[in-house]
């Protein structure tokens, strides 16, 4: 019998993982991308395998905190004023989801995906001998304010009790003793999640590509999908500028671009592009050893074996392709408040990417309402790299009509109303 054929649309972390797990089940896989493999929101991100990021953004009181933060000139959050019904509907639904019940439901779903991904990544590293600068040094949440430090103690307690995720607390100069790159006296303290990891995303994606090539997966770059050829409730092919490409099943892993296929998919995909920035440079002389999140200004600092990256900000500006210098300055200015050496020369890359943000913090992993053989795997918010392996495994199980290794009901489209 001939092998079943699958086309995966989108070659970021989610699409690459989906292609990998489908190929492991002996599917004949083609991976398509409108740009290059790993060039979207995956390649330039900060590379955190954020196992501690169980809680979604829609916590109680998040709307008030957001409005207050936006009043600051240097706020990491920006919403470009414009007439966009989709954006304002998304914001309204996000506000409605800022309650404890929805937050905890989303957190439980995220925790299950995170736990599965951690185990699957370990299998991947062991089986494939991937070289991607993977390090298990944890992640530091750093606070300047004593009040904010104490307030986070409640969150840490919640994570301990409900999800068995616990941090080690460091007060005052004990934090600088743990991480000497932090200047003494500038922070009230920090919380160290010891079991987190980090990678260099470009190297992970490059190594994964080599594995897919060995498995016989065809990778077609600069190939934009404009729609589907449908018959009797199923997709027969995808339409591209190079012609129609047929298959037995299809995966839509197009991240923040997914809503542009709403009409074809037969649903309104509740994703908004949340623009993030990063700056990559050589390692400074006094380089941190532990990745950290500077909580008051939301700057992420990632020391990699072959470089150093600052990243963050959240900009709801649609699909704006401009790199705004003032947003990049927020990263360097924020890091300078904490670190002995916040930057190094020369700057190797100034980057942006669109995070696929859903209104409740969960990804969508479900079949298209219009086409039974099309699976949507998108909306991973800021955890695409972290959740890639579990998502890819679920996609492969769904298309194989196998019993999923996780409960998939939290990720169905009808949970995003």
C-alpha cells in the first residue's frame, strides 16, 4: 500500500514538529512555508523552554494592570489605535477571560502540554543527537520592587500547590551572588525556576531540518498557500503560486497568519499578532549564566553559548513589518538597569516576529469545521518553541485516528468563544 501524504503549512517550530512526528508514523510529508523554514516567530526569539510559564496572561486584574502600564512612555505593551473589529473583539474576549476560573482552566491545559513537551524534547535530544546549545540552567524572575517581589510570592505558592512548579527565592544581594552579572543593590530579589532550559532557536531549527531531510520530508520554501481545493467536506489540495499540491491530510501551522485563512477554514480563528522584538549580539564580558526575565520592564535576557540576546515587548499593530528603534531601545535600556554589562558590540541582528496570541492563553489544536482532513495547530502565544513537540505529537495522533496522549478538548475551537 502507498504511504499517506500530508502537507504541513508553516515551517516554524509547530509545523516542523508536526512534520517530524508525522514522518515518524511513516507519512509522506511535505513542509511548506511562505518564507524560510524557522524564519517567522521562531528563529529570533529568546529560546526559553519556559516550563514555568504555566499561567496565561489573562489573570484577574490583568486589564487594569495593562491600562496602567500603557500610560507609561516606556511600557513594553503597545496597542496601535486603528479601526480593526477583529482586534477589538479579541480584546473584549480577553478581558472577559481575565478571571480565576478561566485562568486556571487555561493553566491546567498549558501545564499538560508543557509536561508532555519536556519529556518529548528529551526523547528528541537523546534519539537524534541534536546540537542546539541546549542548557538546563533554569530561569530567573528578577524584581526591582520589594512590593512586586512579595506579590509574586502568592503566584509562586499557587504554582507550587496546583502544578508542582516551584522556584527558589533569593533576596537582596543573594541574587547577585547567584548571578554575578546582576549589579548588587539594584534588585529586591528574584525567583529561580531551576528546571527550565534554553536553546539557540536557529540551531534547533537547523538541526531539525537536517533530521527531516534524512527522513525524506520535502521542504518547500517561499511557497505561499492561498487556499484549499475542496470536495465533499475534505481538502484535496492546497493552492499555491506554483500550482495545486495534493495530499491526504493537511496541517495549518501558520501561527499569527492563520486568521488570513478564516474563510477557507470555515471558522474565525481567534488569533491576533503580538509583535515582539529581539537584539542579538556577542556575549558581553560579564555575561549572565542564567536566562532571566526582568519583570518590571518584561525584558528577557538569554545567554547562549555562541551569543547573547535581549528580547520582549508586545505590540498589537497588525502585520506591521517596521522595526521601530524606540522599541529596541526599551530592551537595551531595560537591561542596563540591572546588569553590569547589558550590551556588546557589534549588534548581529535586530529582529521582530509576530506571536500568535489567543484570548485565553491556550493554543488551538483541532480539525477545521469545513474540512475533516485539515488540522489547525496555531495560537501558541509566547510558548511556540516550548510546546512544539507535544503539539506535533498530538497532530500526528489526530491525523492517524490514534488515541491522543493528552486530553485535546481544552484546545478545540469551541473553547475560544
